C-alpha cells in the first residue's frame, strides 16, 4: 500500500529530506516495538538512535521520541516510569542528533536563531493562499489522496481502543499525535505527512489481515457444518432400502401370489 501512496511516491520522486525522515521514523517504530516484546538495553539505544537520525533530517521528527516512550509505557505499565533503559534511549537520541547535526554546538547562536525563525514561520506565518484551518486541510488532503488506506487505518485505530491491542494502540497513538502536531502549524504541505504514511499502511494491513482471518474462520466453520450435515444425510439414506426392492400388495393380488 505504501508503494502506491500518491504522497509517498511524490516526495520519493523528488528525494526530499522528508523521505529520509520517514525512513528513520519507520525504523524507530520497528525498533521501539521490540521494547514491548523484549525490552533490552540495546532496543532502547537503537530506537533512540533512529529517532536522532530522523531529527537530524527534519526537526519535525523530534515528536518520534513518543514512539519510544509509548512502547516503554506499554511495557512497564504501572511500574516506575523513568528507569535506566528509558534514560539510555533518550540519551542516545540526543547524542545521535548532535552527531548528525554538528553545527548545533559548533555554531550554537546561528542554530538557535535559525530554529526560532523556522518555528515562528511554521507556527504563525502561513504561506500565501493557506488561509483557514490546517487540521481541516490535512483531513481533506488525506481523504482525497490516501482514501481507502486512511479510512482503514482510522477504523483499525478505533478497533485498537476497543480491543486494547498493544500493537495497534502503539502505532495508532503516534499517528494521531503526529497528525495533530503538524496540524497545529500555520504552514501546511503534503510532505509533512510522510512519517505516518508507513504506519497508516501497517494499520490498514492489520485490519485487512484480521478481516481475512475472520472470513476464513467463518468459511471453515461453514464447510465443517455442511460436511457434517451431508454425512448425516448420507447415513440416514443408507439405512433406507432401495425403492425398487419394495413390492406393493396390489401387485401380489393381481398375480395370484401371496
């Protein structure tokens, strides 16, 4: 589904920095999911490093640290939240970001000045012709461009809330948080949605897989029920003598035989 996503194909065609950000955010989602299942120190470090690479590509990706924190929260539950593993993951994010963007500390004044300008630009100074709600614009864009995949992903997020599926809650929560995050900007563009497109595809695929499995189970049960009914009918029929061997009394009277 991602391979035929109009938005993903477009930004990949022009090789924008958002493509690299999307790759590392998706990698972070994969590595962070391992925290739910295994939760080793290296899982935290590698997940944090992937977020650091994504943030170096695009500062918007800093929100992807929520993937690591969400996975940790689903893993630990009510246990003490901040532990050595989580701190190591956050530290790995910071170190890799600084390594990928060395001028953050080599020329800190220029970095802070440019960062302040970009944040003000995206938050307050909309581009010409971009009046109105960014949230409504993104909703309209996702529906018109991503269509069925976006709808299936939204349904799966709702199912995750009802069924308490950790995997779907984990992916769905970040997708919603990131979508609301970029919708808070005055500046809007399609490439900003890049990081959630793979996650939307995964959520839609989970829903399709569950539907196919449910249909397959129902078909198997139906076949089993029909098979039992046919077998029962065959047994009943086998106990009845063939109609050709029956002799009606009238025939005996006519022929003189008793």
